[in-house]
C-alpha cells in the first residue's frame, strides 16, 4: 500500500474529490494547511495598508491506496488540481508498511 499526499489549492478540492470518486476512491482525509513554494511571499493591500503574506492557504488530501492504483490516482489528482500557474501544489507518495484501524465497539 502507498500513502498519497496531495497539497492543492483550496479552490480545487471539490474537483479533485469528484475526479477521485469517478475512479472509485471514496475515502480521504483533508485538512487546511499553509505554506509557500516558488511563488514565495507576496504583498496584498487591505484598507490602504500593505501586508506581506508569508504563507498561502492550501488543502492537503491524504489517501492510502493499493500499489496498483497509485499511478491512476496521482494522474487524476494532477489533472483535476492543475491550473497552469505557479502554486498548483505537490503530490507526494510514500510506502505504508503497517496500518491499524480503530473500530468503535
């Protein structure tokens, strides 16, 4: 099994979720994260004051998938999350050696 972590733009979350559902992936964990990459810091103006934005809000989508599904999942995420501009995000893949489920009894 592999863990796929995708850091994507906030506005692309629903598109990524819909695309993954179409290929049969119906479970994921999502959390809001902040960070920056090549686009680095930028300035914004609010009420005539200039502010430096150090970290941009992004979404992190975590999935654990079977080895044979990894390539398809990554391809679908990239297609759904791509905007063509800097800051589209990253997809990280790592091995899952062990997993445990916590079940309510």
